[in-house]
């Protein structure tokens, strides 16, 4: 199938009845978000859709997760890497995949990508016609980027007539729009369509997120599909937040993702091996600030965004996380409690170190700190000592606080367990004999 003349319908068939209520709400939600500018590709801000946490935390964690698995394709010649982005939105997946830095990277060099923008042939499909239109607008002039409208609830559909892709990709929770049964069937269909060694990337909403502790004890399938809203796009506008559409999402745990691979393999007759899992935004998910599902949450995401704000000093006391938010769940709470303790310890050390030098031996339980926390404290100690010599600008606001944000991010990465404790949960599969 020629991507310039696709068989995939770009608009709904007028002879067919309208979409079911859920699909209609999803489409309306994204249509409003696109109209509000939430899905313009190049609009980095310190708040809203493209806030600092999205840019410096979530996107970078996703790239870190993907990088080792894409390295085998780095530097190849002859033909581009074929990528199918399922639930592509307005095309942010293209930027995620094409801006992954090679490591180690010299401070003297410009960016070197694992796979550059010109080395990818990208096909994005999405349920929302508004998203497809915005993607085409965002990438106008790219002859290697294509967008089509399709409903993944119906499987790959006309995409089955395409040649196999090397990466079947999803991002930002797009596959959580599918039920367990439909996602299993889609993965089985992908397994049959792909060549051995192809990668399948799932991005789901984690059920054990601190944002919705009432979901942690879900048992039945009906309890695992919950109401969801994207009213975080309208933070600061109570009327718009109240009017935001609600629709069902399926929330996932790491153990369920492992079961998903087994069941899809059974359906397809093709091996689908789970290679890696990672939680994203454990303490700074989108609904931490809205408190939509957990009213006791402090707005940690906006406070971390403040750490990245130029010439703005953040009240570090506001970054402390109440320990009781770890809850009492036997699987979730121990790891979450360790992260909260480490987070608060680093914030507390930074606050004290800004006032005066602090010896590590004066810190209670220093020898029992996780290695990642010890590394973060030593790094912050050295940075503050060096920053104290800087006379121009605001060294605390522009150097110390952004570094604190990065070190907090490193704690989230190092202490996450891949069990579904983040707002997002990443999983990567390999198809067939290449596994």
C-alpha cells in the first residue's frame, strides 16, 4: 500500500451509524484539546501540556527506556527504520524516537542521535480526525511522516496490507483506551504482521499510581476500567476543568502486562517476549496537581515545574511529600515509601546546604541510604559549593533548582520497580525468533 494513496479511510463512512458514546466522548475530548493548542508540536512551556515535567522528565525517561533497544539500528544504511505509531496523537512519537542521544556524549559535540529524523519512515494512526489533521499540520514538509485515521478497537485493519514495520510504537497512555481483550487481540495481530525481531512498545496508565490509590485493590475487570478525564489541560480554569469530557481507561500493573504477552502469544502462535518495563512519573503524574482522584495530594508537579523556572526561587518546603501517601498496600507501599523518604531527604539536604556546609557523616543513616540517594546528595553538595562563586544572574534559581529537579528525577528512575506505580507504565516486547 502506497502511503501517499492509503486505503485507510480518512473520514467516517457517512453510510454507517455514528460512533458509540465512548468513542464520541474520546473524539470530542481530543478535538477540544487540539483547538485549545494543547497538541501543537513545538510549544514548550513551564505549565500545560508541554510543561517542564513533560519535557525534562517524562520524555527523557521514555528516551532512556528506548535507547538500548534502538542502538542495534544506529548507523545502518540502505533504508529507513519503519515505525508504526498506534494512537499517535499529533505525532509526538516521531520526536521521541528521532531525538534519542547517543552515549557517552562529549560536552564539545553537537547532538548525535541514535536514529535521526531522516532515518525513520513514520506512519501514525489515531482515532481522532482532529489529531490526524494536527499531525499533518505539525509535520507539513516532511516526506517521511504520514498520518491516517483509524480505530484500533478494530485491530490493524487496512494496515495489514502494509509491509511489516520494525517498531510498533505507542506513547502517552494511548493503549489504555483499549480493553484488555481488544489490546490482547491487537498484540496478537501485530505479532502475526511483524517480522521476527520487531519491537512492540506499550505505553499504558499504571494502576498503582499515587494519583488513584482507590484503584490499587481492583480485582474484577470492570474495576480495572475506570473513569478518566484530561482536565489537567485546563489547570487554572475551573470552568473548563469541570466541562472536560470523561471516558473509560483501562489501568494496568506490571504483572498484568506479563500476562498480556503470554496470552497474545497463545492467540497469535508467534512468540512475544517481554523485554523490559518501567514506571514513569511516580510522584509527579498529571493528576497529582488536579487531585481529581486523590484530594489529599499536594501539587508536586507544579512545584517541580517551578524548579525549572528561570529567575524564580521555589519554596523547598513545599516539595516535601507527606509519608502517609505511601499507603498500606503490601506490594506498592514499601517501594513508594522508600522513594518518598529519599525524595524528602534530598530536598531537606538541599535546603540545609543552601544555608551552610553539611558533612555527610552528620546525616542520620547516611550509610544506609540507597546508592542513588548518596550520589544525588554528593552531587548537590558539590554544585552548591561551586555555585556560591557565581556572581551574575541567580545561581540558586537558574542552576541549583533545575539540578535538584534532575536529581529528583534520577531518584524516580532508580527507585521505580516497573510494577505499575507511575502515571505511565512502559513495556517493550520483541516478536518471534528475534527474542
